[in-house]
C-alpha cells in the first residue's frame, strides 16, 4: 500500500542547515523510496535568522513541503503542533521525527521506512542498539548524561524489562498514525524535550509493535544545540512522575495501602477478641480475618477501583458475597493456621503469627487464585475448559 510519510523537522535558527537538508531529502533520499509518497513539514517558531524565508523559497521549487509557524514554547510543543498538522491537514499515514542539523544521516530515513513496510508501528533510530553510537568527541558530561540518564529512565519506566527500548531520548523515529499516533493523549505530553519520553511511554503501554535500528549520531555541523541543562532536571523528575502517575501503578499502590490497612484491622481486632474479650481462639481468628476482608472489599471498591465502583445496595451485597467466596479459602487458612499456631507456640505468639501467615500462606494462596480463576493468566490443563 502506498502510504504518505511526512518528515517533521522542527527548526529554530537553522537557516543554513534547512536549506541543505531540504535539497538532500528531495534530491537524494526521496527518489530512493519509490513505494511511498514522501513529504516534508517544517515546524518553525518564527526563527529570527529567517529560517522560514529559506523554506518558502524551497517550497517554490519542490511540491510536498509545508511550513507551520508558531510561537516558541519548546521542542515538545513544536512536535505536538507538527504531529497534529501532519495528521489533520496532510493526512499522513506515518510521521518521521527528524532534526535539521545533519546529526542524523538522512539515509536512515530509508531504513526507518523499510521497518514500517515490515509492519512495525514505531521504529526508533537507536544510538545504543548494537552498531549505533554517540559522537566520540562529545564532552564526558554529555556522554555520561545520555547514557546513564537513559539507563535511569529505562529502569524507572520499564523495570524489570529495561531493554524493551534501549534509546529513550533519540531524535530520530518513525511512528504509524493509524491506531498508534492518533491514540496518543497529547494532554499528557509536555512542551519540552521530555515530550519524547512521554510519547514513548504511552506507545509502550498501548502495546504497539516497536523496533530499533542502530544509528551513528554525529556532531552538529552548523549552528548550536538548543538543549538546556534545565531540561535535564525536568527529565529526571518527569520520569519518576510518569511512572508514579500511571493509572496501573496508582492502582497497585492503592491496592498495597488497602492491604496494609486490612492487616491493621486484622491485628487490632484479633487483639480485641482474644486478649480483651477472651473469645475462643478459632473465633477470634475467624472474626478478625472477616473484618479485614470487609475492610479490603470496601476500600478497594470505593477507592482502588473507583472508576468501576459497584453501586446500589443489591449489587454491593451480591459482589460482597462473591468476594467472600473467593476469600473463603484465605479465611479458612488463616483461622486454621492461627488457631493451630497458638495451640503449639502459645498465645504470646499470636501477633507474630499473623504477618507470617499472611505473607507465607494467604498472599501466595490469593495470588494463585487470581491467576488461575479470576484473571486466568495461568493455564492449568484440567481446569481450563475449551
Ligand atoms: N521549532 C522548534 N525547533 C526546535 C526547538 N528546540 C530545538 N529545535 C530543533 O530541534 C532539532 C534538535 O535540536 P538540537 O538543539 O539540535 O538538539 P540536540 O541535537 O540534542 O543538541 C533542531 O532541528 C532544532 O532546530 C524549539 O523550541 N522549537
Ligand atoms: Mg541536534
């Protein structure tokens, strides 16, 4: 299928570079890509050096070049504007993020397009894939930052699968529009350099097909870098924020807090029933465990799973019995183990037994139940019906 691929080039004071770049793309690169319609979008922020005028001159010579002008708010803002423009006005099927300054060999565009043709949704020009590199004459500081800053980002964002993507801050990549870029929530993408990581994180979570091709990142020929050290700090904090505000992560944290509150309910009421009210041992364990189950159900329903909260008296009662159904095993395990444990070790071990039983018996039990029966992520041959 013939696709329209738009090369988006943000520019700020790139007068000399952009002139040469447009020529190289139009004369040398695009003629080598015969199966697609290749176009260029320059996203300029009213560069004082007159970059836009140079672009307008080139637009007279070549067709398929567009220019989007706007105020300067940062690289992320420029790309957001450019991506919207490419999708809405140019009806792009894929976009390529590309710099004007020749740090990326334009021939890599051919490699990106090949991977797109193989069916990949997001193709990353990676400086850290095997065969890729960063400039050897970069300062030690910049080398260190790119490499270990990247490792930090990958660890925070993708742990334990830190090699899912090896280069999270590269400026060269191709992204399919249909089902991929069109699904990105641009409200969660900032105006700065960090936009790259924010988009990448969303793409990984969407589960699109991602691959990396090695690139050798060169030094800038003309003009100067626009990346400030302030952006570095923002990236560092942004990575942590990105992971912590991920809805899945938030739910996991809430689930943990609710579980801990459940434990406190369990421990305090066990103390009340056994030590103060002198109920029978098994009854103290059974009642306090049930109160913890009620606490877990209630808080998880109105807080952890708020978006899908169960409402209405009848529904709540029904769900509650269902929840108890899956918890009945835990109730039995905890009551039996607690009662027996106290029989053997004596009442002074009651409060020490509780966390041990929870950690070594109840959590593994619940985890197995969830995987086998609720979310069915473990396949047990004789249990799964075809
Ligand atoms: N429109 C626009 N382009 C920008 C902005 N900041 C950087 N660029 C362009 O984005 C590309 C990459 O920026 P550069 O300074 O080379 O980053 P570096 O290669 O990481 O040092 C270049 O083509 C710049 O002209 C901005 O705020 N607005
Ligand atoms: Mg550059």
